C-alpha cells in the first residue's frame, strides 16, 4: 500500500507539472469514452437487456407474407387458427389484434378517455410467460361464447385511470358503452404491445373478420418447444403455409410465412443503424487512444534521459513501469468519468430520438440507461486503454535508453519519427472511414428529406376519433351524420382553411386492403388477383391534404350516399392497371373473393402520395367516399395549428360527450417521425465524423509540433550550411504529406469496403457517391493542412545561432 500511495503522489505531481498534456489527454479520452458509453447504452437496452418475459429467447413472431407486401405482417384469423392447430414446433401459439379499431372509450367519473385496446387470445399471456401483478390474466375460458366480458389493465393504465386502487380487481368499467369486469393487472414493464392499456378477449373480433382469409387482422406469437430451433420451426410453418395455400388457392396462393425472434420484431429496422453507430464510435475511440498514445510517446521520449539516469542509479524497471501505469490510469479513469457524465447528458436526447422512431418498442427505449453492465464496460475500456495505449509507447522508450545519452536531438531518431508517423497515418485513416461513411448517410438523408410526399404537410393537423359501437354502426347513417356535422363545424372555425377525414394517418399504411379485377382485362387465376390499399375519405379530403387532381373529378357530398359507389384512384394504380385505356369510366370489381363482387366505376385520378412513408415508392391506392367508426380528422389551418385543438375537442364533445379526440399531431411531425431513424443516424454519424476529424487534427498538430521542437538543432545545422527557410518549410510539409496521403488512401480503401456493409441504410445513394468522396478528401486535406501549417511555420522561423547554442 505505501508503494501504491507513493506512485499515486508521484503521478499526480507529474501530471500537475504538465497541465496541458493532462488536460488534452483527459478531454480526448472523454470524447471517445463518452460516445462509446452512450451508444453502448442504446445497444444494451435495445439488443441485450433481458426482456420482461419468461425465457424470452424462445418467443417468436410469426408473420404472414405476400410478394406484393413489403414486409411480413398480420395474419388472417382463419390462417392463425390453422397454424395453431397444425404446428408441431411450438408449446403455444397465441394472437393479438390492435385493429378494428385500436382504441376504445373508457368512461371514468363521467369523463371519457381514449385508451389503447388490445384483443388477445386466452393463451396470450401464458405464451409470453407473464404473471399478474394482481388478480388473473386472460385464459381460454374467456374466449368461449357466453363468457363474461373481462378486461386486463396495464400497470400504467391502472395508475393513470384508477389511481393505483388496490381494489380495482372485480370492478366494472364502461368500454365503448359495454360493461367489462377488470380481472387483473399486469406488472410494470410487461405490457405487450407496449402501447397497450387494456386487453380484452380476441373473440370480440367481429364475425366477418374471424371468417375472412382476406382481412389481415391478427399478429401471431409462438413459444418454441424445448430443443426446437428457429430453422426447424420455420420449415414446419412453411409446410403448413403450403398446405393452406393448396387448400385455399383463391386467397392463399401467394401467402407465405416468416419467423422472427421477438427481440428482432421489437427493435424493428433500428438494429443495423445502431450497430453502424457502434462501429463509428469504436473508431472514434481508436483515434482518441492513438492521440493519447502519441502524447504519452512524446512525453516519455522527452523524459528519456531522466528515465535513463534513474535506471543507471539503480531504479527498478518494474517500479518505473508502475509509475507510468499509474499516471496513465489516472488520465484514463478521469477521462472515463468525464465521458460517463457526457453520456449521461446525451442519453435523454437519444431516448427522445428513439421514442419517435417508427417500429421501435417503447418499453425497450425506456430501459436505456447507465446500468451496471454499461458502467462495467466503460471501466474496462478505461483500464484497457491505459494498459495497451499507455504502456506500449513507454516500452519502446525503455528499449532505446542508449539514445538518451546522445547529445543533440533527443528522441528524434528515425524509429521514433516513424512510430509517430504511423500514428498520424492511422488516425487519418480512421477519420477518413468515419467521415466518408458519415457523409454517405448524411447525403442519403438529404435525398430522403427532398422527396415530395405528394401532399402539403405545413399547417396540417390530424386527430383520431373512434365512435362507440354500442351507439354507432360502421358506415351507418348516424356515423355519417356525426362526421359530416363535425367536419362542417370544424371547417367553419376561424383560422381553419378546410377539414376532411380518412381512415389512416397520412404516411401510415391503411389497414384496409382489397383484391380486385379490372372489368374487360384478361382473366387471372384467383390467387393472382392484384392488391390495392383502400382509404375511405370525405369529399374535402383531397383539398385538405393538397393532393392534386390529375383527371376526372373528386368526391362530392352526394357520392357518400350513392348506392352504387364511386372510386378515385392514384396515378400508380392508373398506370399499372389501367394503362392503354381512359381510367375515368373504367370499372373495378372489388370483393372478388365474395359470391357477389361489387362493380364500381372510376370517376377520377389523383396525384400519388407516399402513404407508406417517403422511403417507399407510392403504391396502388383506391379511395372511396364514406366514414367508419374510426376516422382520422385532418384540419388545414391558416393560423398556428396547435391553437385550434381545444376548439376541435369542444366540437366533438358538443356532438357526443362520450367521444373524445386523441393522437393529436401535426402531419409535419408525422413526416419527421417517419424519418427519425435516418435522421438520428445521420446526425450522430455526422457528429462522430466531426469529432474524429478534430481528434485527428489535434494528433497531427501535437506530433508535428513536438517533432519540430525535437529537431530544432538539426534544423539549425541545415540552415547554417545554407538551407533556406523555404527548404525547411518544404521538408516539414513533405514529411507530413507522406503520412497524410498514406492515411487518406488507406482510409478510403477501408471506407469503400465499409460502405458496402452500410448500403442497406442508404436511400438512392451510391456507396461511391462522388460528392461524399469529395467532401471527405477535401475536409481531411484542409484540416491536415491547417494542423501542419503552424508547426511548419515554426520550423521555418528557427534561428540557426539560437538552435546551435541551445545544445
């Protein structure tokens, strides 16, 4: 212990004697460690943190696939029942549904609240492996005909709507005008899906939906049997899908099945972006470590004679190593603590960005923080940095003690210069990789932002409204009357330009899909009927959205009540399915799976809108006039959009006091949220690229400044024998240029390879994008030139007489 304390006191004295060195090393490490700690916290929370379900690694999402659908999604109820009955790989197969609609009105103390409802099979919670906080959860008996209406609450809903009342189990509540008995409460963090607040039996799905092999209404989960792997289960399910396809070719000919581990389903598309960011911050940490190694090498070389004298006087080499290690550990630990503080400050911003990222489970986002595994990794990083990047340069100094007693340029041997040059080239190469990849992602994001969504997002608000099925019917007269009166009242408000309604929030897919045929087109096999999205809209929808009319006309109020119906289609639909004919007047048969399909004329063609998000090309869309129990109200304003929210809420309350608006959002924010992952990746990679370049510049400046100082006598001799100041300037610049050029070439080689791995994150951007390449090379050359210029000018200003006298 006394030896450790002496080493500690000695290390602190040495560091206080060189505050510039200590501060530079600490800040450099703080940037590298802070970035790594923050991003690893995200990785741990999203990809490594234990899920709140028993043996969660065995839980799998089972997705129904179709060639015309971009990704696997919900299954039809009959297909789910067939999977459940025929599978051999799972202990249990369960389903849940958040459609039809996803919210219900909860009446508490006379006030109506919109809560997120989930319909779940009786074995849903046992499949997840969740136990109740109080009461019981859903079971198979709850799904049987004639069973009492029961409900399970999330812990959040229990506290928010019932004040955490311990006697809530057994209490009767009003949901959409029907009475339900609360039978249990979930433990905190166990809600699935995370936004769910109340779970009801899946048997509440309406009968047409339960009978339809067209309506994709349920999400399916399975718990693998012990000893069964994902590949074996996938083969089993694909065999079943082929069997169903053969039995029901009209609806299932092209339907398939895909399996995903539950965590992969929860993380969505964020996994590759987060891993890319982790790679970037590791490279930043490497630059920081190389900088610290350079600083320590410079410091150790400058103290080489002192070390040699101490060894000559009998100092133990192990003791000298211990003293250097103590100094380096202090630097790394202080830098690590400062970096951890920076990460702590950054995490709320990262959580906020992730919470707006589509497809990411909110419960995973909430779990992100500086927990024990993250802090242990940070500590390990600091210690490893101290040992590897702190002692290796010093070891080289100990092995060259003979140089310490040579008069003249101490530490300026060719070997030392090469070591420092390699560090410079390495830092530049890493900076090039980070900057090039960052430039590609930023360029990709710029192209995404430039995509025209097909409608105006400014001054446009969306509200969701769900009418209780106990008093309203889907497409009924009372439903139509409610929405027509609401749209009329809102449209007359001061500051409102127009109002309309649709079935889904803009930039989000419609839950309504249909197979169709074109009258007069060549016949198709039943399983080959094309798909299109359906959106029910009000007559003023297109004007409110700012979607332009291309041909024909849009809907009028009388079209809503038309017994025959009318269609408006988008340009993609017209070009893909009505090419070679006049789209206006063409007839489309929908409901082709039913005995009596509807034959409906097209009255207009409108411009394309990116209803699946700007990342995805516009899809075939069919618009119909009308209203359902659930609607999205759209309001275009000439004033600040937020200023009319209370007026709209009042208008809804005046029409029906038991109905409330919810999910109020500016459509511009919806667009931003749809690009949140790309924006977060671009911003963070851009920040890391700037940090990498700054650290590389600091490294170049520090090493060259020291090199000039150590070669002062050599420069003096050169000038004494006739070298001009321009020659000295050229000498220093030439030496730096070799290392800078080597670093850029090596970095670009690695960068091009890394870009190919990154291609899945890029939007219409080549992995060899010329602009990104030019920005990378230009920025590195400019920064390197700036970092080199000061030491070079200093070298050129050396006075020969003073340089020679100094020795």
